[in-house]
C-alpha cells in the first residue's frame, strides 16, 4: 500500500473510531456539522444545484438551496453512522427503525434468491443490514482505489451482517449468491453512460444500468425495492415495494420496461424526500442518442 493510501486509511479509521466513542445522537450531530462544512467548501455544490434545477424547475432558488443544505447534512449523518453501522443494524425495532412498511412482501422470498434494489438514498447500507435480519444479503460493490479504506469499510459491512460481491467478479458472484438463496443488493441510480438504457427520470431521459432488470429476467428472481427513510428525530422508517413485475417478460423490450419501472419507483421516493437522495452526481450526464435509447451492454448495475 502506498504511503498516501496508508495515511488516508489511518485517518478514516481514527475519525470513525472517534465517532464510535460518541452516542449515535451525538455522532449524527457531528455529521451534520461535517456536512455543513463540506457545503461551505463548495464540494460538487454546483453539480447538485444544476441537478435540482433540472428535477424541480418549478421551485424557487431559495427552495432548492434549502433542500441542498439539508442534503449535505444528511450526507454527513450517513458518514458518521458508518461508525455505528453494526449496532444500528442489530438494534431492537423502534430504536433505529420505527415502521417497516411493506416488509411482508419479503417473507415469501426468504431462502430464495432476489434482487434488493435501491439508490443512493439516505443510509442505504443500513437498509441492507436491516433487511439482512430476514435473509442473508450481499451488496454488489465496486472496490475503492484505496485498499486500506476498502478493507475497513468491508469490515464495517461484515459487522452489520452484510456480505459483499465485488464487481471484479463479473456476474458470476451474483448468480452464485442468488442460487444460494441470498438477496443481492444493487444500487442502480447513477449514469451508466452509453452502456445503459435511457428511461425517464424526472421527465428527462437518464442512462440507467440494465443489469438489475436483465439479472431478474434471466435468473427468474424478483426485484424488490428498499429504502431507509429518515425521520425528523434521526431514526428511520423502512419502505419496501415489490416484487416489481412486467407483462410479457419474454418480450424483447422487457428489460427496458422493467428498468423504467424501478426508476419510476425511485423517483417517487426522491420526490417525497428530495433531501435524502444523492444530488452530487451528474445523473443526466450522458445524452440520449437520436433514437432515444442506447445499446445495452452487460452491466451489473451501479455498485454500492
């Protein structure tokens, strides 16, 4: 490991170690201040402002700035919560997660392979840990460039009861997990460039990873959407929707229709709580070609 990577890894461990010594409530408060500081530095602030203007053109600049301020604070809370991930994932119902709407749809899927689909929406890692109480869950992840930080984050996930499948394994690891009756958690809400399919997101064509829909149809496993929705007091409600289905799954456009379906479900959640979604990414970066779609190459979705 390079000296710079080692220093960053030690800093990450030390910072999260300090946050772990605090209560969850105090750690969240520190995270909020961290988020305010990052916003003040202007880190990807212009990108987020442009995205909010595209998604909510009817809003005033002041309203979009209010959401953006709340969003940076939410990012800080989520970072701080990594220090407590194992404790939060295993806490009794009511302490961290209050309501679990739709969780009954997961009961028939226990012991069966399924795709747990979400987006970069509040603490998605904690959502996976909560759902993992019902059935083993593996996140599809793209390894970080810093091996020391990657090892540390993987350890936090493991402590929360969540496994990892590296994108470097291709789809082999995903199919093996599904065949073993595990649920594979995938995030599919970032720009997929020319490899994706273009489907509507806030009324604009957005290049979206085809992997989740293709995996679902090819492996014959359902897609279930899951979200951790932050309450005003800092706790969460778990929202589960699905299984998502399309008519004529054997049709050539089934992957496109299923992709559009899960993106529409995500959009509804973002519209309801816009401050919880990750606005710092250029979601509409790739322009749709003249035909309105892009050739869909194989991809496992956007990793966590």
